[in-house]
């Protein structure tokens, strides 16, 4: 009996010691993301948070094209990260609707420090904000500034001038005018065509007409956008069908192409991967008679996992990100070309990024056209753009197909 009693006392003491050790163990949070190419920079931001909070956050990114599926699998299995990057609009809301996101409406600073238009991409129909907005991105045309100076070329003000510029570069015969291709599939739609589209259809109010069916996606504006897209593809590299998205910066940096239609998120790629300093950027220009627009897309927010073991620590981090101090820190450690969405005077040291952000001035801004309400059109639109580029479909045929897809979507 004494032996049994001694054993029970020993077990109790051991359990007590284990509980004390567990209680004293430092909290370590995890963060999921698709930003695997900038992991070191983002970890620096998280390390800066540790200095002010004592909370360690480990950055655990996934390959960008695998992120959505991988994150959903983790969350379904109860192994999801404590914090995770949230895509805007429907893709992000799917996780909220499934119950995986914390309610961020109650996080200090969220409702106070962000404009309604910045919250809207991460706001459910019931008004709940399900992630804290962090960054937006722009769609621009990068150009080899040294080559332009050498050849006496100027950046275009209209789309007609853009095509004339491409023709002039083609005539020189020493570079491809554009470095874009279609092999990676996503970028021809997201970067090129949806980057062009605000110049033709306008901003959020005009987009809403198409989402409601009041305007048709084969009207004169859409047809014009597709005709201009078709004209632009004539200046893609030889064998553009095999040119992948990642080839674009390489073609520019090695002097094989003069321009590349892409996003602001690539502004650091040229310096980081190719040590290419002779780089400038201009807005994709509008045709004559059209109001200049620009795709300024809400790119990502950070969400809290509703099943985290550390809800208070997660909320504290989200409150920090929603504060001017946290947003400035994030800006200091973000990859180049990601622009803070907070209503606060945030500064960036990078000259190229500041220049790209300045292109917003005087232009009608909107998200990528299909993101808010029409993502079901993504694959079909991408396929039609590929067909236009390869000469297998006319602009009119593509526009009529867009309109049919639109009608089918709205009839559901």
C-alpha cells in the first residue's frame, strides 16, 4: 500500500512538473502563406514583432499554385497554421464560410484604420471582416530604361502610342518588344488582360453593371479591349506559346526584350534575381477617348485560425498589423511592389515601388475584373485569350463567348 501511495505521489509530482514546464514554454505561432520566394524578408517582419511582443511566429509558406488546396486540407484536418494569408473576395470568403476564420471585426484598429473599400474584399455578406487587409498590387508595363534612352524612345500616353512603340522596337530588330507568353496560363489573363481592362470598362461602379447583367461582356467596350489585346500579342516573342511567366524578367534582364507586362510584385525580382537596375515602369495606357484606369488589386490579408490554441496571441498580432506601427513594419519588410492598404502615412524606401504607386494618381482604380463576383469565368476567359494570341479565335468570337458565359453565370 505504501509503495502504491509513493507511486501515486511520484506520478502526481511528475504531472505537476510537466504542467509547469508546459505553462512556462514560450508560445510559438505559425503563419501559412503562398509567398515562398520572399520567405526570408517576411520572417524578418515576424522577428521584429517578436522584439516588441515576445511571441515567436514561424513563417511556413507553400508553393503559390498549391497554397489554396494545401491550406484547405490542413484546416480540414485540424493542422492549419495559427495565422494564414487570405486571398481577396470569393476565394478568401470560402474559408470564412466554412468556419475557419476568426472574426476580425472586433480586432482593435480594423474598422478604424481601413477604408470600407479596403475592407470589402475580406468582408462577408453579414458584414463580418474575416481577415486584416495588408497589401495591394498594381499592374504595369516594365521597360528597359537604358534601352529607351539609347533609342530615343518615350513611354506611351495612349494605347495607340503603345502599339506604335512596339512596332518601332520590332523594327530595330535587336529586341522583342514584349517578354510575355502564355505557357504559364494564369498571367496572360491576370497580368495582361485584366491589367488592361479598367481602361475600357471603368471602375467599380461600371464593373457592377456587368455583375448585374445590365451591361454585356460583348458590348463595344469589351470588344475594343479584346481587339487591342489581339493587336498587342503580335509583339510577343517568337515561340510565345512556350514562354513562361518566370521567363519574362529573364528576357528583359538579358537584353532580349524591351518590355514586360506584369505586376508591381515583380519590381524586386529584377534587382534580387538579375541585378537589373535599368528598369522603369509605366501604366498600361488607355485608348484615345477612354478614361485612364488601372488595376490596383487587393492582394492579401492575414487571417486568424478560429481553431488556434493561442487565440489571444493571434488577436494581438492581428491588432499590431492593423496599427500604423505594425503596417509600417510590414511595409519595411514586404517584398517590393506590395502597397499597404491602411489609412496611415506609410513610407517606402524603394524608388521603383514609389514610382509605381504614384501611377495611381489621376486614374480610375479597380480590382481585377472577375475577382469580386465572376471568378467562375476564369478558366474560360484564359482559354479564349490563349486562342486569340494563337490566332484561333477572333476578338468578336471571344467577346460573344464572354457574354454567353456571363449570362450562364447570372442565370444560376
